[in-house]
């Protein structure tokens, strides 16, 4: 899954930022956001949760899910 | 009867006398003169006739002529016999002293002669001093006589005369100062020295003053050749000179007592060309009636003594340093506005400053020329006591327009500014001033600001990098050459530092990175098994 995230993050760096948090070492935020499984993706906008989804998926699906939460059309 | 008797006696006696021979030398001269009754120098019958005419008479002692030849008081035959005994003899008349030249009591010189005059030629003349020469009625006595009092006794047949004189030495010319043949001035004096005090000194020119052995001839003399004849009791001396005018100081330019500069020249005027000019300071050059003295002179009080052959003159001046131009601000050749002022700097305070345009104000070593000046080409000549300079400027209308921002790498309101790049701001004209890069909290970030013509550059400093996605303010004020100012206030936000690589977040920075993100952010919660 990591190569997918890396590729998406690089391609859409001007649209959104990609961050990652290790649930094994960062229990506070893991607990605070009720993480039950990995990978879990939470989309923040202006400091607020815009949406979330769970599970590994191809990069195009991953992008589609994120842009859908952000209500951004796919760039040409 | 008396006459007849006498006549007979006379004839007899005359006859006897003609046969008698008597030498006059053998007879006392006084007796002979008594026999020459009529005093005609001859003893003859006429004397007998005179005796006869008084024969038998008693005569007075002072009767003249006296027929009492033998002086016995009566005229008798003894008188006739006395005459008869000397008939035919000539009787030398008595010689009496008449006069002497020089007169008694006067002063003689050693070689003078004394001439005595008698009423008849004297005989048997002898003198106590000197040598007597008889010439007719004169006797000339020549020396040399001994200097001092002279008592001269002259003795002749009929008498003695004592003459008293004071004999002085002959005064001879020894030397003249200045010596004959040289050039003198009309005001000079000439001193003649004699071996003894000269007397009766006269001079053909000037005035002679005698003092002991010296005679001083003073003028003024006439310019040109001078032939001076000095005559004194004992001689004459002729001296030749060339008389030139006395050279007198007339004026000095600048006049004494004034202020001059170290490099000034002082010109002295004389009424005639001076000679042998020397000066206590500087260098003197003589040309005609003028002497020019050049320095450089030392600043301060100057006492300048000029000496020439006829005199000396001391001049006093105050010497000040020469004031030299140093610089002009703005410098010549540039553009100025009608309202600008031009400041000239000198190495010393200039004096007597004038300007062809504007108004000159002197303050210490500086002179400020203020306008307003007329637009166009300006040729400005500044003259001060020590020099003159011309400056040229192009005068334009004053710049009243403030500089404005025309470009650059950052504009007010930019939000995606590269936080690591040098910031450049471009203005409409050259500017100077103070511009800083500050945070929103007005803290100086510490970047380096440089001005380059119409550009201002803000350069990053290591350790003082800008934060991504942070707002900063470029603030300050710039001015153009005319001092027109513009406030600068450019607010911008740096771009995100995100480079496309997922950011590893932690519990500690989660809020800052995730919740503070300007861009939407997707957080992947993952397990790294």
C-alpha cells in the first residue's frame, strides 16, 4: 500500500497533503480518532474532519475517494 | 752886504769843494743828509745858497729845511764849510718802512713769503729768519719758517722792524672719500682729508664744512657728471664724479599692514631703478623701478625688510593660508533641480566669495550656493579671494514624485511565496532608505536588505528561514534623490513546505501539522509490521 500512497501524494501535492501516523507508536491520536483497523484514511479540511474511509485500494480509487470527500473534480 | 759876503763865501767854498775829495762812506749819512739842506739828494750850491740866505740866524730845532747843518743852533760859516766839504756828493734819502704783507699778527704757512715795502730802496737789509731779497722798494723774506710763533726782525740801514706772525704748516690734500671717478648719489657727501687743517676752503659745487683735517662737501648735486674743484689756502684739488639720483621707496602693493596669502607677491615701487636689492624673506626680482617679492611666505605675522643701495624699508603683513577648492556637492556636470543648493568645500575658510548665479553663503570652510536656478544649462562661476572656478550643471524642474513599486518577486497579497528565495522589489527610480522583513507580530526576521539603484533586495540568512505557509510583512520607507518618500508595506504568505512526500506525524505535532494545514490533508493511520 505504501507505494500507492507515495505516488498519490506526489501527484496531488498541490491539491492536498498526505500525512501518515503509526498506530503502534502514536496511541493518543489513534485512540482519539477511534482507529479500529489499518489502513484508515481521515480527510481534514481547515482543521476539521471532512470524511474518512478504511481499507487498501488502488491508487485511482484512493484518489477518487479523497477528491470526492473534498468535492474536487479530477484535474484534466 | 750880507748877501754879497755870503755869495763870496759860497763861491770860495765852492771852489774849495771842487778841489777837495771826500768819500761819502767816510762821512756819517746823517751829516750828509744835514748838508743836503734842500733834501734834493745832491749837496750842491743850492744848499750853500739856502744857508747863506739864513746866515747869522738862530734856527729852531724843528725848522725844515734846516740851514743849521751842524745843529749848533745858528747858521754860520761852519755850516757853509760842512756843506762845502761835501759839495758834489749824492745823498741817499732815508729809507722808512711803509708796510708789510701779510700784515703783522696774521697767520703764515711755512712756505709763505713776507714782503716789506719801504719808501725808498733799503740797504744793508738783514733778517733774523729766512732769506731777504731786495727788489727796489721791496724786501721779500722767504722761509721755510718754523711752525709756531715767528718773531722776525728786519734790519736795514735806516732802521729795524720787528714782525710777529703765527706760522702754520701747509695743508696738503691726502684723499677723498668716495674717491674721485666713482658714482655717487645727488645726496651723498664727499669727505676730503688733508694732512693739516686746511684754511679758506671753497668748493665749486655744494657746501664745504671744515672739521680739523677734514672737509665735507655736501650737495645736493646735480645728476650727471660732476667736476668738483676744492680750493683752500694752500692749494686746489679737482675731483670728478658721476652723480646719480637717490633711489627712494614710493609705495608697496599690497600696502604694508594688510593681509596677504602665502603665495601672494608684493611689489615695491621706487622713484628710480634700485640696485643691490635684498629681502629678508622671499625672492626679489627687480625690473625697472619695481621690485617684486615672491614667497611662499609662512602663515602668520610677516616682517619683510627690503634693502637697496640707498636705503631700507620694513613692511609688515599678516600672511594667511591660500584657500583652495576641495570639492562640490553635487559635483559639476550632474543634474540638479531649480531648488537644489550646491555646497562647495575649501581647505580653509574662503574670503570675498561671489557667485555669478544664485546666492553664496559662507560658513567656515563651506560655501553654499542657493537658487532658485533657471532650468537649462547652468554655468556657475565662483570667485573667492584666492581663485575662481566654474561649474556646470543641468538644471531641471524639481522631482516631486515619490518612487513607486513597479515590479519584483513579491507583491502585496501574494500567498505562495517561496520562503527560501531572495525577495526583490523594483521601484520606478533609484531609491535609498530602510526596508525590513518582519513577521506579522512585527518582529524583524533578520534578513539582509541591500539597495542597488532602483532595486531593493532582501536576502535570506541561514538560521532565519521563513516558515512555510506563514504571513510576513516587508515594511519601511524609501526615498528618491529628491527625497520624495514612499512607505513600503507588502504583506505576503509563504508557500507550503510540502513536497509531495507523506509527512510522518506524531501525537505531539498532529494538531500543528494536520489541524493547522492550509491545504486539505489526508492522514493515513497505518501499521508498520
